[in-house]
């Protein structure tokens, strides 16, 4: 009888790799995008297509940059240099103060986080790291602290934050119908409340509490490119607020479930909005047509479960999204389904019945994608459990956005709690193991220590990641503890390290592994030369001509303007 009454443990979830086929070769659609001129300069790709040349000599490129008449683009130096280390902790927050977001500013001079205890921390990334951690009441860090802001504890936690392009204003969402805006300068401690409710909504009291009839919670917020407007989403709605006119200008009943993420599609016009929801759909909204019909311009269909995050490339064409179906998808807005077509299948569900991503009990689904899937590429190998895991394009300035990277939750011991970097062609190029992250007393730029790990491995959930816009440096925001939450929360700095700094530098098999990896990359590059689009030199990004039949000596790059 006791055995019958004993609670049965839930079955362990399958490994994320089993949901989708493992990608071992470059995918054709990804290669077409890589060679299409929209993801970085083509000069480097032309150079690599000659198998006799091999990888470009970085030291020689740096020398040429100093003697060149014109400034060499950063992408020529850093497009193939990625963060590859397990990282070193640079900030640690006290127990039950999990960091929900951690991002560089647009110019990467600031790094800011928002935490469960309603504190927002702003750091100066231009200053060198301290040798000894500086301790505060709520956290310790080796980074220079610009300001710690105490937010309004209006709800359970701060779910999102965003810094203006001039690094002067910071907004944050806290599952309330208002956003809060504060200044990053030391002298200003005020908060400006941005109310998204209807001004005519009725208010009343229930058990002594003031209740607004127009009550909802905002989960996501983003400044526009000119910092004059804010887009926000939550509870099935998306909004636009005009900061200059101090009024809400757009309210759309967008989804049948919570809106977890929203953004602007481009960095120029500000007319196209993107919203992602737990109803598994991403909708595209054109503000110029909302007056005549509050319907989406199109719908991106492919996920079978809710969507945790959506991130734009910034060109008004490509976006990526993380889904609770353990897939990261890349979308081309030109391939979206029409709203008329969407309404014919909007009521149908293709997800796993009763699935709760917070418990991590996702099993192999019946449908790996929606039957009307219109995504361009699918990236897998990470775990989207526990919380709303985020994903991003790599910086355009230094890498041409040719990489995609994401956080990952552990769920079970077998899963890899690591930031993952994919090439655009679908292959995983880096896995930054957060369980091997070094303690704060170590130097992030120094060679990895020899011998046993100095820090005891713990279960880790990497919620957010951010890539420096000008350097091969990535910051990861993670929860640590027995179940990936409820313990400490840490920020780690992952840098690119050469062969002599990874591992022991002389360890058995290290050099052989490095050579094998480079040979494999060269084979993939050779594959790309046969998948080039016709007339590639005429597409955007082909800024010059390059003769791949020249001798092995490095030739000079000639601009077409000369």
C-alpha cells in the first residue's frame, strides 16, 4: 500500500538534440543568406573561398590596418573571431535577487542588469576591471558601478528593461500597466511613471485596494531608434507611447495569450512592430494601416509552443525568436502568412497538451513545426525551460550579424547550461559552458588555469546574453542553484582566447583538436563556394572586387570608388 501511495516522479524530459535533427553540414538556405550580402561584407567570404589560402592572418590584418590609407572596417578583423571561453564571473547578486536581464548599451560603453529585488545596476564597461571585488549590500562586482537604482516594487519582479540610445534614460517593466523611466546619471534619483491605461477607465476599491478596470501587466518594453516612443507588450496587447506628447498613441488587442516580447522591426522608420506571444504566433503590425483596420500585416507561423523572445536584425527584414518548443527560428518578413490565411487555422493547436515550460518536462512532440511553417531556418541544441530564455543576432558592425546566439537552461544534468552560438548556416560553432566559469578572483583575459576546476560546478540557467558591439566579448546572465533558481545570480564575461590561453596551452590533444576544428571549418568554406548566388558582386555588401586566383601572398583590397 505504501508503494502505491508513493508519489511517482515525473519522467525525465528528452534531450533537446532529440527534438530536431543534429545539423552536421551547412544548410543551403543558411548559406544563401551568408553569401547574399545582407549578413556582413563579402570580401572576407571571397578570400576564404580559395582553399589554398586558409584563414586570414590576423596579425597581418592589424598591421595593414595601421598603414592603410583608409580605415579598415571592423568586420574585416573580427567577423570570424567569436567569444570562445567559459568565462569569468564579474558580478554576483545575493540570494533571491536573480538577474532577469543583462545587456550592453548600443555603443557597449554601459552594461546594465535588472534583478528580482527591483534593483537596476548600471556598469561602466570602458573602465578596467578591479583586481579585487567591490562589495555592496546587495551584490559584489569587479566592474565599475555607475549607479544602482531602486525600482518601484509594484509586482513580482522586473521582467524587462531597456536603455536609450544616448545612455541617459532607462525604462523597465514590472508586470504592471505602467512602465517606469529613470535616469542613469548620478545626480538624478527620480522615477517617471508612464501610464498605459485608458484615462477614462473606471476605478474602484476591493478590500481596501484601488483597482483599475483597465488593468493589465506589461512584460516587455523597447525605446524607438530616436528615443521618442516606446513599444510595450503584455496580456495579449501591444502599445506605443509617445514620450514627446506624453500620451498613448496605439493599443492593439494582438494575441489570444500573453505577449512575452515585442520590438521594432527596424532602426529607421519606426512604423513596423513585432509581437510574440504564448499563443505560438509572431505578428507583424504596420502602424500606417492600423487606422483603417486593426489587423496584422502578416503572421510568422512555425512554433508549436509559446514564444519567449523575439529579436530583430534591425534592417526591417529579418527577426529571430526563441520558442518553448526548444527551437530558435529565423524569419524573413517577406515570407509571412497573410492575416486572412492565418484566421483559417488560428484556433488549431499543435503543441504538447498540458506542457508547462517552467517545470522542464517537455517531451518529443508529435509536430516538430506548425504545418504552415514559414520560417527560413531552425536552430536547435539549447534548452528553453524555467524562464523566458533570450536570443540575439551578433553585432552587425563587427560580425555582420552572421551569428545567432542564445541562453540555455539546464533542466536536467545532461543538458548544457551554456550560451550557444550558431553560424547562420545552422551549425553550432561555440558552446560556452557556464558550469566551467571561473570565480571572480580570476582575470577574464588571462590564460585558463591548469588542472582542476577552481569553482565547484553548479546547475545553471543562462537567461540572457549580450555580445559587445566592437569586441569579441560576450556577457551572460545566469541563475545558479539546486534547481537553477532561488540561489545566486551571476554575470560572466566570456572573451575570445587564442590557442595559448585555452586550457593548459600544452595539454594532450589540445593542438590536435584545434587543427581538426580549423580543417573542418575550411571544408565548410569550400562547400560555400559552390552555393554562391549568381551575380553575387552586384548585391548589397559587395563593396569591391577580389581576385581569388592570385598567388598565396596577401593582396591589397581595392575600393571600387578609387
